[in-house]
C-alpha cells in the first residue's frame, strides 16, 4: 500500500532570532492566565503558522481556542488585532488537553518503561523511566507524572503495576511514592507535573524503549538546543503504544484538565511543548501520561514527558525540567538521571 507523506511533516528550523523575539512577547503578556480563562481561548504559545493543514516557516504567536469563529459572528470586544508587537497571531482550534490517566497494559517483570503503572487509587498511567539520584548513585526510582503517581489527597503511597483498571486482582506493588510536584489548580503557575517512586529492593527495571532505543543520561534535550525546529518525535505509552508526532509549539502556555476528588478542575502550565500527531490519528490518549518523548533516530534524544493531551495535540514537559526540579517544599526538589 502506498503511504502518502503527512502534510504536517517539516524539518526546516525557523530563525532563532525570531523565536527569541516571540518568546519575549509572550513573557511580556502579564496576567495572561486571567485574560484567557473566561472566554473562548485557553492557551498561547510560540510556533508556526499552519495553512491548509501544512506548517509554514512563519513564526507566530499561537492562540488556542475552543472554536474558531468567522469575524462576522464576533462582537467588537472579542476581535483581536492581527499581531502582538509586530508578531503575527495564528488562531488554532483545540480542546483543553486532559491529564491522561486511564496498549501496554499487561504485568511485566522486569519492569518495561512505556507500560501500565500508577498509584493504587489511579485508573491508569504510564511508567516513564527508571532513574537514579545524581547525589546517591544506585538508588532506583520510577519516574512518571505527579497526577499518575501522586494524585491529589489520595490515601497511601503505594504504586502498582499494572494500573488498577488493567489488573482486577490484589495490588501488585512495585514502588513507594517518595517525591512529587504538587499540581496547583486555578490560575497559579505550574511548570512540572512529575513524581518519583522508590522501587522495591530487587525490582528489576529496563529503560529500553524498543524501536526508540535505550534512554541515556548523556543524550537528552537541554535548554536552547533545538528550539524553533520541527523535530519529529515518538513515544511508547500504556494506551496507544508507539506513536509519532512533530513539535509544533516550543513555548506553550496552556490550561489542562485534571481529575480531583471533587471532579475535573483546570491547572495552568507554562513553558511546555506541544506535539501534533505525524502520520498517526493521535499522539497520546488517556493512560499515556508519563510516557517519555524521544526524538526519532539517528539522534534519539529524550525530549520530554507527556502530561496531557487531546485528539489533535499533546502537552509535553521538557525533559530537563523533569529531571531537575527545584521546588520549595519537602517533596518537590530532586536531580536525577536515566540509568
């Protein structure tokens, strides 16, 4: 069967000085979360203009809205200018991404990254990577999202594999929650949704992601290394397994929906990556949160970790933010590396 080239695919980087200019524009937009929360818009970022399903080289401020309406249906107060400080605005229709909990669902020993695992009270999530404390080599932790391993106000700290919805028997515990970032709800700013669970002694784990290769502590995305490029990436997750995508926004500020004991709430995240599916129906679905996103070979760099998604795009935290967290609380500071 002939395979048509996906129209989204593109590898040409845009000029780095343009990226810096747009980043400065977004940094200067004070009170952004309050400004976009009440209306149709729910996120903003830096990326490329899309025309007829194709990414162009034009750098724009991407404004994410629930529904893209013709100007004749908008009130005068709802109309936007065509640019911000000279940088064009592109309106992108998208739902709010969901923090993804609930095809790798089976029991696995040694532990395989990209497979099902979660806190005992969480429906489903994905094991991201096995890491060790930089200051205490040999200590092994499971890395995934905070909403997967440390859900708000959930009792206990036991982590099971596979996740609860994938195994109806007694909990098969593999680790104990030890460190996590608290996801702040409302308009408070979040940068990282991550957690570490200490693996039980003797629990073997493998960072081999199959066709994506093995995660390496020396081969990761670092700040400023690849901004402004249409990097092609892939991930291995609990629900959708192996999928490929392309980074279409390098500085995404976005509201995501998070499940809480009181029901779904929203949380505001800044400085994230947005990934669009590239030749696949979707990049991630419910249960894929925690998946490590890797640049396609030959580079094979670890790029980030999936924290949320919708049918059309996924939100990914840059990997350097996940591996080194500098919070102020007793449980939200660490520096780890892939084993």
